[in-house]
């Protein structure tokens, strides 16, 4: 297995939004969900997650509330807001366009030019 | 929208409960690490190792929390609150510096704000009723003489109802009359005869009854009066049944139809309104007496349009009546502006008024520079702290920002105190003005400070903080800060020095202080010593009732006429004599007299020459003071003659030229020699005329000198003072009541209150038009006259004190700084056995040289001020006086410098060589 890739700037926010869009999660679970949906291909410094979470909450893209975790501990849970859902759709479309363009560009052969 | 709310919510939480937010953050991150630890344990790691790995994977918890706080946007705010706390702590740590800085900045900010508010009220005062800003005053200016022409009855008839840009226009003339009630009580009231348009303009509903209406203005309508609230409550006990009652104004009867609510006043501070009636005879060009015009600009018109329309109409009038109106040009100004501008084109006045703000900005700059010196000295002692923080990565902007916030904390405190200072200062100034003009200040002057003034104080505070915080900070954090790091451990201020800029500041400061002090000394000298004549009565002032006697005069058409003036005076004399006769018969009255001035009032100056003395030039002569009095005034006052005789009734007759002088006259003018039989005479009739017609002179004398007056008696001084000079000596001349102008009555009596009451009743019985203004005791007269002088003396004392305190603080800071910087050097020299006195001298030599240079520089303009301003203030302008004033100023400055050096010098002498060497 190759070593995990470094995160591109700006992608962490998108990954958090995506993870939270799949269900109500606490911070640690967000990390696990990202690892799960990326197949462990991306390396995230765990602590860096929190500034990003606060930033998104500050922007009104996610909302938080205190609750109880599976192992009966007090934890802060995050959910996607309507604004966050909108942003996720918009960013995903942009990201897909970019990824498609990059894939096409990198897959180009001499014959195609 | 939800995004905005979320943001506000977190901000709010961060602001009001920052610790809770921090705790939440910590708890959330701890939970994360715990979960990761558990997972690693499940993968088979030892608990300790699992926790170590989890912490490692999480990264620095503090760093992430910092980043999270940043994400929430709290960092700058937190930094700011820390800076504010630091600032408060620094202020508390050096209370001396804080006190001086607060004192200086409070004064500068307060004075600047008070002045701005004062000019705002003066230039743009807001009339306190709806549409008040559209009220205008219209003044005709005579282009030939440059003076206002206030006889405008004709204009009023021409313009009323015919101008499109003014929807209301009216006029008023003053009506100072006795208000006489049914019980016979008579007191003068400030009233106006006014167009009823005034009540439409103000729109203020009456408290009781009705206001004046158009019917009241018609010829033949019953005479009616509307009362102000002060008269209503003061004279009628706020009894609403006053409406419908009859009162008399002087000789005329009126019916009260209404009472206005408290605070209402228009056009000035008036307490009584009667309808303005203009007989046909007054409606010709320049006919009638003084009539001032006011109006209101129509809602859709501007001041400029109103001016254009009025000017166009005035040009037509000039064409129709070239004899009277050729040179008249009306000016339309806002009502407040029309009241204060004494010249046609008030632009220069306005500019001067505004430009004076620069003086106060200069004062702020002076105080700010001073405080900056102090702060720089203190910053220097924090050199180590600054260097270390710089080394630890604090940016220069961060450190300068911190010092700025510290200074801002100080200057905002000063601004708050300055606003209070401005508020109470303005109240005080208004009292002084009211006492000076013997009437309340304009009703549109508010006591509250305007929002503009408060904003201005804040701007001044920021300016002060920039000067006090940023300039020293930039200097202290300059590029050489790294070099100074090596000195930091020593704890001394070795790296910083008071360079050229500060030397200049200190020299300037010493110089400016000397100039300021000499100005203060000269002004105070002029005010204090020259008014010595009206200080401290030697007779019991509370045994006399005094009043100014006037008689109502109707408006007489045409120009002022000397014959009519004479006739008026004769009438007044007749009334006075009847009043005095009635008074003398009253029980408790011990004597009655009169004078153009009474003891304690500011007597007019009179230039005289002494027979057999040196010949006086055209403008020369000795300046003494004089009063024209009744022959029996001096005995009435209980004044003791020390030589010669008293006046007899015959002495007042024209052609008898005698005088009584006081002991100061004998001492200063006659050198203590014999006085009886010596002769004096006024030397300049023109000067005398300008003095206000107070001497009955033989006008037939061809030359401009008065007749020789023989001194027949010497009287004890009626005011006491040890510092009196010739300018305070008084010459008394006996005159009849028609030659004493103004005519002040003095009644000696036991039990003053009943006499005051009887005086008014008797005056009304003699003639309803006989008015007693300024009725009070002689002791109170003195107090009212002194208010303005006291105000300026206190102001000067305040300015002088500020200049001195600032200078002392600056020098103290400089000396302390010098000692701190040279502690090691002094220690070593002391250890080597040097003479402590020489060390002190050597240490302070440079600073003393700077102060000395400043004093020397300042002495030149200081002497010029003393010499130039002295004569204006009747301080003799000899080089000796100027030198003396200058020496007093310089001496005071040097004394303060010496005082400021005491503590630093003691500190220098107290340096323990061994301790110092150990420390370094």
C-alpha cells in the first residue's frame, strides 16, 4: 500500500461536509468516516480537524449540539445545515469538473494533441 | 441568514462566556484523544503507549485550540482585551505618571471640546421648536457707515405677506417696564412688543389662556399681554386665574390673556409679550424707533433664495426712496447667527472663531508632547521587555499596537474626564456670562453636550493616543532593538537615549512654559492690581440697598437728539428727588444718596493733570478713577473725612468746581503732601466723552481740558487694598442727579428686606414709569462685578499650574531617566571615591543645560509680551517691570526644575557602589 497522500488545501472542508451529510457525527467519528470513505488514502493530522469544524460552524454550514456517544460519554455532534447542503452540492460539482478536467488532461496521449 | 445568526451566536458566546467556550473545546478534544486511545488499545497497544500515540497523532492540543479560536475570529479581540488589561496595569503601576498624564490630557481634551461646543452653540444654536432651523433674522446694513440700521418698521410693512420665500415675517422691540400688580408691587421685567407671527413661528401652545393673535395687533384693540413662566410663578404664585386680570406695565394698563410654558422664550430671554402696534406715522421710510426683524423661510425655499428675494426688494426700495434707502442692504441670516454677528460680513469672525480650535489643538499637541516624553522615559525602562518580546517573535506592529492601546486606555479616561470638565466648565462660563450681562444666557444654549462634541473628544483622545503611544513606541522598537537585547539582562535603560528630538522637546517645553508664565503673570497683574479699586469695601456693604434708577422711555422717531437727552435727564432728576424725599421719611432709612458709581463698582478712568505739576501732553496725564456723586453721598456712606470739609449742596451747582479725593490720591499723586487747596483738571475731553458722559464738564471751555477743580477734602479710601497705585485713586465730584449717569441710588437702612420692598412701592407711587433695575445690597454688587474677573484669574491660574506641573513632570522624567541610565557609571565612580556633589553636577549638567537653554530662549518673547501687553493692561511698561515679570517667570521655572531634580538627585546619591557592581 502506498503512503497516504497529503491533503490538498480546501479539500478538508469538503470532506467534512460530505461526512456530516451522511449522518449526525461527533468530531472523532467525522475523522473515522473520512478515513472510511477515502479508503485511508488521505492523511489528516487529527487535531487539524477541529479548527475546520469550528470554521464551518462559524460559517453556518454545519450545526452542533452536545449529546451522548455510543460508549455513553458526553460528545459534541455535528449535522449539516441547509446552507451546508447547498454548499456541498456546489463544491462537489466544482470538484467533479476539476477532477474530470485533470483526469482528461493527465490521460492525454500524443495522438490526441 | 442562518449563517449570519450562527456567526453572531458564536461571537456572542465568545464575548460573554469565553471560558465556557474554551472548556467546551478542551472537552471535545479530550474526548477525541480518549476515543483514539481506546481504538489503539483495541489494536493491542499498551494503555500508556496507546495514549502517547493518540496524543502524537492529534498534534499539539494548544496549537489546535489556538487555530480553532482563530477560526472563530476571537484572537484579535482577546489580544485587545489583554492589551487593555496590560494598559490598566501599567497605569496603576506608575501612579505619578498616570496622574500627570491624565491631568494634562484631561485639560487639553476638555478645553478643546468645551470650545467646540461653545462655538457650535454660538454659530449653529438650534432653536428649540419645530422648524426652528428655518427661523431667520433680517438686518439692514448701511453700506456707507458699515453699521446696522435697525429702524425697519417701513420694511416690515413692505415685506409682510409679499415675499414668496418667507412664509412669516415680523418685528419686535424691547419693552423694559415695571410690571405693577394690583397689590402695588412693581418690578422691572424684560419684555418685548412683538408681531404675532412670533407665536405662529414657535408654534408653542400656551400653558394657560391664549397666545397673541392677529386681532390684538389691530389699532384700537384692547391692550393685552402674555406672561412668561418665570413671571407667572414668581409674581403670581402660578395661579391660573391670573388670566383675565389687569396689570400695569409702567403707566399703561394691560389685560393678561395667556401664560407660556416653562422654557419658552423668543426672540431672546424675554418674560413678557405684548402685540406690536405700528401707528401710521411709523410706517414711512426710517420712521419710528428701533425694530428688529425676524422671519421664517418657506418650506420649499432656501436661505439663499430668501436673501436674493429680500435683496431684490431692497433694491426697489432704494430706487423709490434714494434719500433714505440708497445705502441700505438687508442681510438674511439664521436667527442665531443674526443675533451674534456684530458686523455685516461675519465671515472673518466665523473663521476666527473656528480657527481658535487650532489653538486648542496646539494645547493638545503641547500636552501630548509632554506626556509622550514621560511615556518614552517609561518605555525606556521597559526596553528589556520589548527586546525579549521582539526576540520571541512578536512583530513590531504587535508591540506598537500594544503600546498604542495602553496609551488609548489613558487618553480615553482623559476624554471621559475631559467631557465632564467641558460640561461643568460650560455651565460655569454661562453663569459668568449671565452675571456679566445681568440676564440669563440665550435660551437656545443647551446645557447638554452635543453628540458632535462627544465624538470630537473621542477623536482628540485617539490623536493623543497616537502621539503619546505610537511615537515613543516606534522609537523604542526601532531597527536597533536587536542590538539592545544584550543590554536587556542588565535591567537598565542603557540602550535607549533621549536623542535630538527629545532634547528639542525639552528645550521647547522649558521655553514655552516661560512664555506662558510671563503671559499669565502679566495678565494676572493687570487684572488683579488694576481692579484693586473695587475690592473689599471699608464700609459695611450689607447696610446699603442700591439700585440703578431709570425711567421708561417711549420709542421716539428720528435720530438721537442731545436736547431730548438733556430733557430726559432732567425728568429723571425730578423723579429721583421726589423718590429721595419720600425715602428719607421712611422709618429705618438713615440716609439717601446717589452716584455715577458706588464703592465696589468698577469706576471709570479719568486722565488728569495737577496744577503746578509737570505739564501733561495732549494724550498724557495721570490716570485716576472718578465718580460723580450727590453732595451727601459720602456722609450717607459713613465715609470719614481726614482733612478739609465735606461737600455742601451748593457745591453741585454748575460753575462750582470742587472735588474730594481719597487717601490713595494723596499718597500716590500728591506724594503725601498737603491736598486741600491743590487744583486738578481732566486733560482730555475726548477720552472723557468716550468714558460715557460721567462728568459734568464745562463744555464752553475752548480747549479740550476741563475746568480746574479745587480739592476741598480728603476722604478715607472706601475700598481697602495695600497694593493700590495712582490708577486706583478716586476723585469725587459733586453733581445734581441729572449729571450723574448712570444714576445709582444708595439707601442706608436697618433691615434691608422691608426697605427693598418699600423702595419699589414708593418708586411706583412717585411714577409708574420710574424703574429700579439691579436692586440689591451694596455687598452683592461687588460680588456680581467680581465674577468675570474671578473667572479669568482662575483660568489663568489653571493654565499657569498646568504649564508648571507639565514642565516639572517632564524634567523629573528626564532626570530620573538620566540617573537610571547611568546607575552603573555612578556606582563605579562612587566606588573610586569621587565627590558625590560633583557626580550629581556631572549627571544633571546636560539636562540642566537643556532647561537653561529653554528658559533663555523663552525669556526673549516673554519679555516682549510683558513689555507689549503691559500698557494695554495698565501695567507700567518700564524695562524694569518687563524684566521683573520675565524674571518671575524664569525664576519660577528654574525653581520648579530644581524641585523636580531633588528626588532623582537623592536617588543618585543613594546608589550603593557594591550593589551596582554586583548587579552588572
